């Protein structure tokens, strides 16, 4: 191949590099925005929590709680696109090809989402955590806590992806998934304890939230990390992982049959 | 050379108003073709949008006040901000979605119209599904104002000022939205920037600015002045400080911000070059 022929690949590679640089800049802006959200909630909690604290939470523990959640939300809440990808595939008809692949549809979506969520944690979550460490960031003393927290987060991410996978699968019946997505996202934030510990909720909402799958996204990992609870909080995450996997497989089977009935 | 009727400023203004009315009514008719989708979207937005107020309500249920502000007083901050946001999203949704115009190269089609690009964008769409936010904000505002009127903390004249504050906040959101959209001429992708300039800032202004450190307060009053729309007037109306200047500030801040944002828009537009597809 001539030098002239190679040049176009060089130009394309340069353009791709510049394009990614642009995205890095926008990711950086978003990181600042996330840090601002963290600052808002840190100062809000500092202004309301008495110095003696409430339950396990003093103003300093609340700072740790918010800082940790703002870091890990990029792994267990934000950046999941499974629902959008499924909806678009259903609308375009590409889903027929995707279901024909010799890979389990649910596992395929799950694997591809984990990759982007790890990216979110490293390039978005950690910088946010670094910024919020100016206000306070807890590091566990017990090495085992690090391991339990990672396991808790991995299961939390699995549950979050499955939630939005199920939201995406409704596209087989409705084509418009916005409503389901909004409801699930709001429940993820509200009952997940992203910006407040669940102990603040009145009964029976507290009990409901505490044992719901949503608590496995942020609240449970945060309590393990802050060493306010032990690894027993992994158990509800394991249970919900099994239940939601079975549900996802059942819904996938129904969707597959519906597609075949329609002749797709 | 004498000007033709169509090019006279007054005739052009009237023609513009007439065109705006026609285009908006067409947009409403188009939206109403899907009535069920409209009702479902508006309702769900109103309900899910209550998340921020839910956080406030739960905190105040547990701790009574935030820096001396009770649930009704913070309800007014929330109401002004949400109604302003609702007005902005109903009438100016194309500004909010401006990134798509640049990414897809659709802005070229806007430029060939015989009207200013901002006018074309603003007259393109009226998104009534965003009514949910407006209704939700107004609902929280009505409940809060009623309680504060009964307690004698707020006067009926104050309610009038709140209405002005809501409209001013809507204009401030438009100014912030336009300034952010102007950045698309240079950096193309602005979705992440909007999270910073609009979402984070508007969430911050749902609470009394006194709780924040000085740099954040200054940012919310002078750089992204959404706090000038709700916190500044509400603080004075509730007798928590300030003078009559607090009541005059929202419309003045809105006018100045719109001028600055329009300037930024024209600056960006003058440097726009198509995607060339």
C-alpha cells in the first residue's frame, strides 16, 4: 500500500483520537457536575444532622456516606444503556438477529454493560471521589471490608443492569419504554439510598426499602464500606440476583416467543 | 431605497408573532394526536420529578428545619424553581435539545429560514408533556403559600412577587440553556455540560443558599444565576433578610442574563460550520 493510501488511515485515526478527546472533556465536565451534586448533599446533611448524630450517622459519617455513594453510583446506577439498546434493536428489527446469536441474550447484554460500568467507575467515579475527598473520605481499616464492598458493588451493578434490562424488554410489547424507565430510575435513587440513608425514611417505607433490591445498589455497599454493617448485607443481594436472573430469563423467553409469533 | 411592508420592523414583529402562534398551535395539535401518550408522559414526569421534593420532605420530617427554613418555606424555593424549569421546558425544549441539531447537521436547515435561528428554534415545538413539572411546582407552591399566608409569614402582595419570580426563573433557565447551547457550536456535545449548568445548579437552588460554602453561593448568584430567581426574592418575602432590591433582582437578572446569552449565541453562530455531510 502506498504512503498516500496509508495517509487516510492516519487521518481517520487522528479524527477518532480528537473525537475521544472531546468526549473526555465532556466527561470531565460531568465529573465536576457530579462532584457539585456531592457537595450539595454533603452541605445539606451537615446543616441538618446534629453534632451528636442520628443513629449511626454523625455529620462526618454522612459526608463519608455521600462521598462514597457519589463515587460508586457511576458503577451501580449511571451509564447503563441496556434498555436503550434493546428498545432500539426492537424498533429497527435487529433484535431478531441478536436473538439468533449463539449467546444467551441476557448474558450478552449483561457482559457488555459491565464493561462500560467499569469505565464509569474508573474514569468518572474515582475522579468524583477524589474531588469529594477534600470534604472527607472514609477508608476501611479492615482489609476484608474492601473485598466485601467490591463483591457488594458487583452484585449491586448486576441488579441495576437487570432492572434496566427488564425495562428494555418491555419494548417487545409497548415499543415505548420511557415510563417504565423513569419509574425504575426514580426507585433506584429513592429506595436505593443514594442521597440519604434509608434510616431517615418513615415506617413502613424504611422496611420496604431496606429489603428491596434497590437497597443493594448503594445503601448496602455504603454501610459495608463505612463498617457500619458486616458482610451479612451481601445475602439480600445474592437472593435478589437469583430472583431477578430467573425473572429476566423468563421475560426473555416470552419475548422470544412473541417475536417468533410475529414472524420476525 | 424604501422598505417594503414585510421588511418594516413593526410589520416584521407582527408577522413574527403571528407565525409563532401558528407554529405553536400546529405543534400542540401534533402532540395531541397521541393523547394517551401525552397524559401518561405528563403524569409520570410529575410523579418522578417529585424525587427532589421527596428528599426535602423526608429530611424535614426527620429534622424539622434546614438552616432555619421549614418545609413550607423550602416549598416556596422548590415551587419557584420547578415552575421556572417547567416554563422553560414547555416553551424552549428545542434549546435544551440543541446538541442534536449540531451532531446531525440539522442546524443548516434552521439557518436557511428567513428568520433568526433562535426564533425558528423557539417556535418549532411546544412540549406540553413538560406540564407535569409546572403543575407539580405550582401544587407545592400553592400548599406552601396557603400555610404561610395563614401563619401571616407571607402576604398576598408576596404571592404576586412569587409569580414574577417564577417567570423570571423561567427566563433565567432559558438564558442558562442558551449559553450552554452556544457551547455546542464549539464543543458539539453539551449533554454533560447541561448536567452541570442546569441539573446540578437547579438542584442546589432547591435549598437555602446559606448552607453552602461561599464559592458555591457566588456561583449560583453570579455565574449561573438560578439562585437569583428563587432564593433572593423568597428570602426577603419570608422576612429572612434583604431589602426591596431582592424583589427587583429576579427580572433584572433575567434580562441581563438573556442579553448575555443572546450575545454568546450570536458569537457561536457566527463561527458555526456545518458537518458537511
